[in-house]
């Protein structure tokens, strides 16, 4: 049994910062790529940032220079550092992870954490 759980969302003023965390737990053999997605009301879910096991990153154009993804493979955890937040960043943020278990490779989603940017 594998769980992926996000934390760190909340209400922040424009220009502020937040750090999201996502921890995987359970019968994990190893991790593959980990990523953050977001979905705003009425919009499709979109990729925000991703990082491979070896550390290669990819960012959506809308967050480049403001957001940073990092991971701690020993803790099965990925982080999203969000700076210079704007109301357009308001969304539910989801963690996504490729996880190897004894049964093979599977893709997992977290339950999401709300980020609201408002004054």
C-alpha cells in the first residue's frame, strides 16, 4: 500500500511565498519522476514542475523564475517552493509520483492541497 500526501497549502497575500511538501509512504522500492500539477476552477489540470530521480527539472513557463522544485529521495519527499505568488496561482496543487513497489511501477496522485493567493 502506497500513499502520497501533500501539505503546506493555505492563504497567502500577493507577492508572498509558500512551500508545499509531498511525502510518499508505504511499501516503496524506489521513486521515479515526481511532479506538481495544479487545477484552478474551470481549468484543466496542468503541469507546474517536475523532477526526475537524477534531478533534471522541467517548469511551466508561467512559473519559471518564481517556483522551484526539489526532492529528498531518502525521505521520499518532493517540495515546491513558490515565490512572488499572484492570484493566478490560486488552485488546488496535486503531487504526482512514479513509484516502484514489489508489484512494479505505478503512477500515484495525492489528494491535493489548496493554495489561495488573495489580499
